[in-house]
């Protein structure tokens, strides 16, 4: 049975050249919002690491004989997985800020912290840093953006679109949220097309320039070290133990990463551009803010201040809320916020955001929109 659409029509973001510039927006934000405090950044990092360590310590008591099995597996471990996944996502965001040089004004500090934290989360820090920088430089471009590049609709729809059916949507969402992140790293799923296999581990991948190859190799070596440590931990303490304390939280971190980024760049109100129609400012504005409730604090507000982040990627997360409040009145209709519960939005919009096409009356405008 097909899933019925119940949404009201979406008000599209304007596509005309905005009546403001990036300089206008910068002037509206207090100067202190652009200050990167080493002390404050390390305080957030230390808090997250302490929370992760405390959760791990608590987990060592779950197997105590006094804890009933039903409580252990029905309450304690699920709570640990959820909370450790939330904290791990916060650590992921801090390492992501290191890649943007938003952690501090010292590149050596940023890259050292980012490499250590991201590698522990099995992320190739330098490789992703470089591809992510290009994503920020080309957001909203069908030809040059690096991730969440939608295919252009060609011809009529097939007789059966599995995304219109609940079972097809469940299957697609499961695969996306569980395997989407490693699939992007390994085979460039949702990335822009290249002439040959593109991935984040090969220094000679077409994603990277010649001068970036050494850093890609450094990321690979760091991942090999962490992978060896995890292998040793599994063989020493048991693979079930490793799955519980690290494996499942790792998958939850990946789930949040894919879901957050998917919803940041996939919305029926947002345009994509191609050819000469694209420019950096309108591309950067083609993203959406959403709130995940209390998880916004765990995730360092990466979801509810994402528009400001795309405009000023070197701004630390602890200033992004204030900056968002300052620029919203200027952005006006160019600011998109979706107040729906995120899982509801993901489910309801899934079938309608698989591809893009120009409006029928402006086929050569250089602007395309999500469509069935």
C-alpha cells in the first residue's frame, strides 16, 4: 500500500540574487562570535570525553550479579547505547570543527585534535576535511558539490516506485541510516560523479589534489592503528563486549551523522543550481535548520544553526545560536527552518526528495527542485 502524502504545499526559498551580501551578514553579527577560544573549545572537548568515560565506567557494572538480565538488556545497555551515541556525535562535531579551523586559531592544534578524535570514530580526518571543504565551497551545485547531490529526473517515473510504499521506505531508510556513511567513504554514494572510482582512502582518488595525498595517507595510517587496537580489544575482551561498548554506539553516531546531514540539505523548499546560475551565497543558503530537542545540546547545535555554519564555517559552535538570531531578520525568506519532528520529516519527505528537475515552464533556468 502506498504511503499517502499529508503535507501542505511548501513555500520555496527565493532564487533571485539576495538583497544582501555576505559582508552585510557578517556586520550584523557581534565580533566576539568569530573569536575561537582555545580554552572554551577544550572545555567542550573535555566535557564530552569525560561524559564518554563516565558512561563506559557505568557500563562495567551492568554485568554485576545483582542486576537482573531483563534490566541489563532491556534498560541499561539501550540507555548506554543511546547516550554514548549522542556524546560520540558531539565529539564528531568537535572534530568536524577542527577541520574547519573553528576549534582554535592554531592549525596544528586543530588538526591534531581533529585527527585524534575523528580517527577514534573511524573517520579519515584529513580525507574528509578536504572533501568537506569542497562541499562548503560548492553547496547547492549539481556539478561541483561533493555530497547529497541529487540525480536529475530523466523521463517518466517507473511503474512502481518503491519509495512510495511503506516497506520500500523502511528498507531504504534502514540501509541509508546504517550503511550510508561508510558507503559514502568507500564508494562515494550521494557524491558527485567522477570519471573513475572515488573514495576517501586512496591518496590518488580523484577527490583529492596532488598536495593532499600525503595527508590522506596519514589518515589511513591512523585508522590502521585504531583498527588494530580495536581488533586487539575484541580478541582480548570478547567481540560481544566490543560490540556493546563501542560497536553499537559507533553505529548510532553514524546514524545521527547521516540523518542530520541528509535533512540539512534535503528539503522541498530548497533549490539546487547548475551552470552559471549557481553562486556561492545562494548555494550556502540552500540548507535548512532543524531542532532535535535536547539532542541539540549533545550535538553542539550542528543541526539548528546549520545555515549560519555554511555562511561562516570558521565560527565556533558555541557562538552559532547568537549569530543565527542576528542574521535571521536579514535573511528573511532566504532562511529556512523546518519545525517538524525530524523522523517525521525524514519519513514524509523521503519519496519526494529522491531526484530534482526544473519547473516545466522554466526548463533552462539553471534552477532545479526536488520532485517525485
